[in-house]
């Protein structure tokens, strides 16, 4: 996400002719977009994206179970 943000800022600066970016090559300005694509490809192929998604789902499930236990007056179970 940082590469995408950096790419958008550099692109806007190049397009509006602001700062030192004016003299830079278009390849340098567009490089963060290529890095973002490479990062997303790696994150998807390595399973990082799926692992993060599953961690979020597990946390939501544990929170929901704890909330139901509290509603029933059973207290929360200590999780490892």
C-alpha cells in the first residue's frame, strides 16, 4: 500500500511539474507501481494475505464466543 501511495504522489508531482520530480525519468516515477504489483504477487503466492485473513476471522470468532459466554454468565475461558 505504501508503494501505491508513493507512486500516486510521484505521479501527481511529475504531472503537475512540482519539485525535483520534474527532471526525473518516467521510469523512476512509475517504479513504485511495479514494486506494488510485485509485492501483491508475492504476498498472494506466499500465503501471507490468506494467513492474515484467517487470523482476523479467528479473532472475530474468539471475541464472539467470549461475548456469548459473558452473556450466559459463564465468564471467559483463558486462551493460549
